[in-house]
C-alpha cells in the first residue's frame, strides 16, 4: 500500500492511473477506523481496479465548540487496517496542505444542509462539501463510497455532485452495527461502559418506529412522540437534538406518511453526540 501525503503527488498519481485505464474507487474517512469504514473499502475493492482511502480529520467541518482536537486518532491502527483491507493507496494529507494560507473557496449546498444535523452544526456541511469536492479533484474517482449512517451527508454530497456536474457515482453502503444494534462510530470510543449500554436505545427506538410505520401508522407526530419517550426513558441521554420522521429527499418533516421515510435520531450521551437512522420503504414493507 502506497502512502501519499501531498495533494499534488496524489493528483499526479491518479492522473497516471487514469491514463492507463484504471478506474479508481474512493473511500473518504476521518480515521479511527472500524468495521463500518472497512465495509466501504470492501465494496470499493469489489467494484474498481484501484482503491484509494483517505484519512483526514477535516478541521473546517467542526464548530469551534466541537471535538476537533480530541477527535480519536489512530494513525498506526488505520494504516494496518487499510493494508489488511487491500487498499492500494492511502491518502493522508495534513491540514496545511489541504487549506494553505489564504484559502477562500467553499461549497455550500443550500437548504438540505440547514436541516437535521445542520440546525445544530451550522457550518458542518459546508466543511464536508468543500473537503469532499477537494478530495474528488485530487483523487479523481469513478465511484466514491459513503455510509448510510451519515444519511444527510450522503444527501448533501449527491446534491453537490448533481449540481456541479461531477462525473462520479456516489455509492451509499449499509450501516454496520454492533451486536446490540448501536451503529459503529469512531465517537463510540468516548462512551464509558454504562453510557455504551445506554446508547443501544437509539437503535431500539429506530426499530420500534420502523415497526410502527410498517404496521400502517401514518401520523408522524404520534411516531415522533413514541420515539422521544423511548429515548427519554434512558437517563444517560443528556439531550435530544432531533428524533422523528423525515422525507428522505427534502429532509422535511411530513405530517403524514405517504411515501418512503427516513427515521432519524441525533442525541447526546454525556458530551458525546451520536446519530443514526433507518430508511423504511413503505410500498415494499407494508
Ligand atoms: P467518518 O470517518 O466518520 O467521517 O466516516 C467515513 C465514512 O464511513 C462515511 O461515509 C461514513 O458514513 C462511513 N461510516 C461511518 N460509520 C459507519 C458505519 N457504522 N457503517 C457504515 N459506514 C459507516
């Protein structure tokens, strides 16, 4: 596995591969890798000649009050996992090469960036869209792989790719979960053992809500109430940012269920913010 740290070298390498007819599949990550990330790597390897993964904790997607400095980092572990996972190139730039002095250009995907997580993390998706666009230009993939766990992120990226005519397939992969259903996340490492047990309430709540939708309940207000009650029954939860039923395209909250729905939750356990979601295909499931 080749390790590249300089954007220009990565770009020259990608150009060379493309000239030789090799398709590049790309998996962007912020490191502290787990089985969720590795599932994206497996999918990329299966569908492309060359697999590039990036590890970059992107400073511009963190609010000043957030955990940028404390965000878990495990460079050696990541390197080993990606090597074992069969990644061809690991791109690991530092902040100053991605954001040189006098960096002035940002990408904003309007409206959908302001909903759900965006309402609580004001410049988050601007930072995500900007770094992903940069990585796409540097790595020049045919396909890029993202996890459904960050559903809103996939919606923002798909929109950016469509609006800016980027010729890249965005592949959304299923959420990998622990045995009790908790979505794997680098931030789970922040949880102490009691908090870790409590965190399973997120998936229990989403599963229960999903059953309600499948049983034919169409009143989203009722489902939201049950979701909030279920979450609040867990005293370790310190705040609910949102929990409810959303339109997967617009991320708006419909009052009644008429098509497919996104059930989504963001909450805090102690100081740790966790998110998860499930999609319910109403036509298929009812
Ligand atoms: P992150 O390192 O958290 O920025 O995540 C990098 C990529 O891995 C994103 O596309 C995430 O959606 C994806 N990812 C994170 N956790 C999971 C998971 N549990 N299952 C599947 N994909 C995941």
